[in-house]
């Protein structure tokens, strides 16, 4: 059993209060596993004691000495007076030889008033109650040998901590008021469907431990389980130092991996049980960081309801010491200030505080060591934030990553659609900071369609929790009659997944309507317009008592607004121009603004470097509403041609008017006119984005017109959103998948340039997952052979390899047969593959790996992993059938050889523990056979297998393991390979020197 460290606490007797503080501090150390003493406790043990002798004995023979600095201590030390002078002399003589023995502390902040000149450049820890996190650092400094320090017990909460806990109670009241006020704008009260926020994924995110907390728990359990293993305590101590540091998650990830790897390198043999525990740590390190939760869904699917439900459902009980503070943050706040200040603005409002930085809050929270505190920032319509400025999302991601150093911060974001996110991000951000919610269905092995959603999707939630049925029951509908008519509904959205459509229908349906039939887009928008009109009548303060007369007057004013907007071709106009409404102007303006159909805006102009107000404008909101009113205005009076002319001239509403034009023609079954309209829009391309988005709502034959045009023609894409609309169309249209791949291949460079790789990944996975035929998959793969975009190649090659293996497994092909099918794929496209290798060098003259090479590397890696303990079987098949030098075709043979060498190298580097040891023995045996043969081609192959065991062959600080040196020597010694080895001279000599061997080249 490890004895507790002996600690001597020395100080200056400045006052009775200061002496009491030192006594309490000494007792605290004893309560936490130390053997601490000061002059008072020593006097109690020995009555007849010489002070200088006592000081000398305890300073020299204690494991650690704590010096409590104060103004009195500084004065006596600097002037060498009083009892302090004797001990101070001892310390300054010894501290340079034993710097870790002496720990300097102070009660409050470090200042020159308490610091002796000799100590001015040394580390001093503050023991302020508000900075109790410093006790962790103190206890670590006091640790001796392999002693594991116990957790700090609850301390007396300081003033700032008490104020914080009081403000938490204030937060509970204010957030309740906020929710009660805001929800009046929503169809249903939060909690209408409380089961959704208790969903396994969302509920788990709201209540589960953070990634860092999970690691801390795992390391503590790991420490207890293997306490007797040499070096284990030291490993756990080093891991806890990393986890206690103010590192962000990436820094923690890197540091923990480094500590574990270094430990394994110094311990050749560990038990299988210990190895499993180490692998558990590796697995958690490889997981996403669960810092961000994103919910996506089309407009009307209930995202805002869920946001308010999350706020409404929160119950805080400070006595339980688990506090979840959920703070809504407005999009507009990000317009006015940077991210941190936007968060602080919301925190200070809801908690009635005046915090100036997140660091200030962090100091308080880390001081409340007995409490579990979490802040969740809830941002609705997050996609609007990313429209603020181009750099916003980049700044936001950097902010999230940086502030993972404060483990109490988490994020709940709502975006209109997954597609909206793909427009703004093409990085690995969600792969690292977001829990992976991809739907992993067993049907993926059968070729069935698998929906791929990286985010929790409201449509899926509404299906899962029967939201439609609950809304109908809320309006006293008999939901049991619904099953028969759902397939007949023609609507933009599935009725199952859009509560807004159901709410609008159910709240406007007449008693005579028995079924939800004919719920097309026109019917929905018409009903929604009626709801808006009803609200306008309800809030109107016009002096008209008769409801019918009031409606007529409101509608007349509405038409005047429409006529003015059409005449001026604008949705924004000056308040003064409302004179066309006469005396009703103020009434109409009040009604429009309070139904969220218009908003007042101050318009300013910069004049002589001074910003001055020039006018107050009215901006009409909800474009689909106004476009529909214009549509009704002209179609109702049989002015179709006039409407079509307005559709082409009213730029602000052009896309929305085109939507109604298209849907009207389909609804009226004017097939020739609709086909002609689609054709002209494809040729003109001015509203191509709108056409592609809207066409998904049309019958398949109209989608086919568009797809055939895209397949046959090469069109110039104007901007990111237009390109995105094309990809959106390709994702959802029911067209031939290999032909879809052909269209995608045309625009592969534009997709990369506009940062839409993430969305491309979803499209490729969604479509390729539908394929069950290897022949169709091959046709898809052929479309990308000529692709020279490295980033896109990696995405498509990996997905292609995943699906190739999926189909191989489903058909239960043997490995031998699988390899034959792969070779056949290469053989049939030899010319195309050869042409793809003649790619111009990059700016830095680095080699561009082709799509085919990447595809083969990914696929070979899958096949190797699947063979368990027979991982070398793929190599044996390629060697036995002479595929490594297939038909003496240099290009194909090179691709096969490099594919195998890179794949085996990747597998070798990714394995851990006993699995790696077992594979390594077989791997070296196979390499040695190649290097020991008399065939120079096989010797070259051996070299590539050897060099690919390194992560970076060009890194002079990375070296081969000793076991690979002997087969490398066999290669170098063959005089026939002199030129081959000379071209690799630096790599070979670097590794020989590292292993203290004679340089051979």
C-alpha cells in the first residue's frame, strides 16, 4: 500500500484569521489522503520543541513543502526577519535542486504585495473559494510516485457560486415566461407531443454524459480494475492530467492517443483482458464528440415546436445538483455581435446577470465542483445564420471546436432541411462533433432503398410517433379512416410528416368533408391563406361590426396592395406611398404586420460618413402567400396571359409565381402547355433553380423531360444554389441510376469548387444503396473513371467500394470469385483507365491518385478485413493468378499492386494488440517470401508492402519496425535492383541508420 505523502505547511502568523485559514487548509489536505502538518499541529504532538529544529526537520524530511504567501511573509522573507527568515534561507538553498518539492500558494490572487523577490518568477496557485478548480492542480503537485489522488470533496461555495445558483432559479422563471409568450404564435402548445423529445437519440443527447465525461468515467474504472499492473497508475495519472486540462476536444483526442500509444510501445506483452480495455478507450476516442445535435426537416414539420418543447420540458432542481440550462439564441443576435457576445446576451437576459465572457462563467462552474452543470444553446432556423455573411459558418465551427475546452457547453440546432446544411458545409465537422444518426438498416445488404440522414429528421420522427394521428384526434377527427386514402393524396409533402399541412386542413375543414382528399399544394396554400385572413379579421380595429362587410373591405385593401406591388414589381415600398389605401392605410398596415405578412424597416443612407434616416419602408413577407394572392387575382378573372407576363417580369416573386404556373397547368391537366413551359424554362435557364426544385412535385413524365435534357445536354451552371438544385433533383427524381451518375460526372469539378461534396456523398449513397445488380453498379463506376478531381474521387470511390462489397456479400461470392469480378471490371475498361492516368501534375507536382486506384484500395481493404485470421488470402489469390502483372498491362498491373500494398498497409496500421501481432507474423512471412524470391518483380512488390506500413514514407522522423528491415535488406542486396533502390535512397538509408545498420546505398 502506498503511504500518503508527508506535507509540511509553512506560513507567516499575520493575524488570527490567517492562522485559522492555514489550519483549515491543513485539515482539508488530511481529509484528502495526505499526511499534512503545520507548526500548530506539531506543537500539539511535542510540547518541548525547538522552533528552528522543528522547521529544519520538517522542511528537509517532508515529501512536499507548501509555502502560504502573504504580505507578512513577503516582508519577513525579503528582510530576513522573524521566524520566516530561518525557513526561507533553507528553502532558497534547496529549491533549485528540488523544484518539485516546494509548492507556493496564496489565499487570493497573486500580486507583488505578497510575492518575495526570490519567488517572483515561480508558479503560485490561488486558493480562492471561487477558483476551487485550482485544488486539482494543487493535489497533482502534491502527488508522490504512483499515488492516485482522490476526488476533491464538496467545498464551501464562494460568493460568485452562490450568486450563480440564485440566478439559476431566476432563469427558471424567465424561460417559462418566454415560452408562454412565444408559443402563442404556434398552432400547438409545446409538449403537445412530449414523446418526441423523449426519443432515444434526442432524449439521450439532452441527458447523457459528454464525450469528456464518458472518458473520465472510463479512465477511473480502468484505473481501479488494473491497479497492480506496472506502469498502469502512471498511465492513468497522465490520462487524467490531459482530461483535467483546459484542452479542446481535438487536443484531448490527440494527447490521449499519444499517451496510450507510448504506453503500448513500452509494454510488449499485455493480457488479452487488458487489451480489450485499451480497445474500449480507443473506441471511445474514435467516436464523434456529441457536442452538437442537429434536427432537420421541411417547413411545417414541427422543428420550432420541438425547440420550444425542449425549453418547456426543462425542470431545474438546484438541490439535486444536476442543472441543465437551456438558452434560446436568436438569429438576429448574430447580426449585431460576434458569436460569444451573442451567447452572453442571451445568458445575461435569461439569468439576469452581467457576465462579460464565457471564461468568467467557466471559472464559476468549475468552482462548483459538486454540481453537474450544462448549458444547451438552442438555435432555431440556424440556416438563416449562415446567410448573414459568407464566413459565419466557418467562424461558428471554429468557435464550437475551440470552446469544447468548456465541457458545459452543448448545441441544439434546427435547420430547414438537411440539404440546407449541405450548402453551407463540406467538411468533417458533423462527423466529429455530431452523434451519427445515419439509419443503418439490414436491408442495406439486400439492395433495398436505405434513407441516409446524418441528422435527426423531423419527417422520420413524425412517422415514428404518429404525429398526424395525434393532430387529427386533437381536432376530433377519426384517424382510423385515414389508411384507405393516403395513397391518393397529391401533395408536395407526405401528409404523414408535415403537421402544418394537417393542422391547416383540420382547422379549416367543413363538417361536410369526410376525407382528406385532394390535399394538393393549391388546397394547402388556399387554406393557409384563409387562416391568415381570418386572423386579420380577428385583430382588425376597423369600425365595422358586420363580419361579412369587414371581410370585403379587408380583401379590397389587400387587392390594392397586390395591384401596387405588381405595378412597381416590388415587395418593398415607402410608408408614404400607402396613400393609395386612403384612410384605411393605418388599419391595413396594422393587420399585415400583426399576421406576419409585412414588417416595417428603417432604410438608411450613408451621407458624408454619417448614417442618416431617409425613410420608413414596408417589406411584404411570406412570398408564397403574396404569389398565391397574385395568382388568384389574375386566374380568378381569367387573365392567364397577364399572369404569365407578370411571372416573367416580377423578379422578386418570379420563382414563386413560376411554381404556381407549373402546378396550375398540371392541376388543370394542360399537359402540352406544361411540357412547353418546362422546355422553354430549360432553354432560357433564368429560373432553372426553381424549375428543378418544383419538378420533384410533378408527375414522373414531366421529371423525365427535364432529366433527358440534363442527360443529353451540357448546360452552364450559374452559382452554387443552381448547382445544388440540380443535385436535389437528381437525388429525388426516379430516373436510371447509372444515367444519374453520368449527369453528376459532367459537373464533378463544379460540385467540388462550390463545396457540395457532403451533399454529393448523400446522393451517391442514397442512389447506390438502391442497386442490387453488380452490372448496374459497374455502369455507375465506369462514369467516374475519367474523373480527375481528387476530393470527389475519394468520396465516390469509397461509396462505390462499399456497395460493391455489399453486393458481393449478398450474393455470397467466394473471395476467389470476387477477385475475378474485380479483374473483369478493370479488363473491360482498360483503355479508359489508361487514359485516366495521363493527368496533368498538380501545382506542387504531387501525384494524383486516380478514381480507379482509390476504388481498388477501398475495396481491397474491405475484402482483407472480412477474412478475419486469413487476411493474406487476397494476396495469395492475386499472386497465384498472376494478377499483380495482369496481361503485362503496365497500368492495370500497377493499379492492382499499389491497391493491394496500400490496402494491406492500411489494415496493418489500423489493427491493435493481439490482432495486430497475429496479422504481423503472417504479413512478414508473406513479404519475406517475396523479397527472398529470385523474381525481381516480386522483390519490388515486397518493397511496396514494406514501405506502406508507415503513415508517411517521406517523413524522416518515421521509421520501419525492426522486423521489416530484414526483407528490405534482401531487396537492397539484389544488384539487379540497383537503379530501383537508388530512386528510393533517402527512405532506405534513413531506416538503416535508425536501426544502426551500415548504409548500403
